[in-house]
C-alpha cells in the first residue's frame, strides 16, 4: 500500500490566496510518486518541471492538447512550451507563488497521459 494516496486519484481543490506552500518534507514525500519531475527554484518560488519527448511535432501538439483538456477539468493550469519533439511543462500555483498539492496531482496526471500515448520518443 502506498504511503500516500495516489495523486492521480485525487481531485484538485480550490486554492486560496491564504493557502500555504508545501514544506520540504511534504515535497520530498510527493516527489516519490512523480520521480521524472524536478523541483526547481525560480523567482516565483518552487516549481515542478518535466520535459516529455515525442517522435514529431504532431505528437507533441496532441499531448499539449490533452494536457490543456485535463487542466481545464481540474481548473489548474501549467506553463507549457511545445516544440518539435518535446513538451516542457511547469506546474506551480501562481496564487501562492510556490508548490501546492494540486501541482503534484496534475503532474501525476500528465505522467499518466504520457504513458497512454503509443510510440513516444
């Protein structure tokens, strides 16, 4: 049994301006469920970053559209850079300038969507 609930099974929750960013022990715990993602620091606080590889632009664009649909359903939106053969996603919660559990939930959903695409990379 996993030490935390599976992130892909959790619904995103509304994040308020007074919500707090996750602390380092919680970030480390959640990162175990999304091992391909990196936590990076930026001017806006900590962010989750991952690049997904594809065989061509068409496949990258298809993935971008899947991410957009998922983000709309969750009402939580990443920064997306789509280019030939790759999509870079950055998740963080703008409202609190850092990482919220929603960012990890959506990152896990992105991994799940990526694994459903045949012949990537």
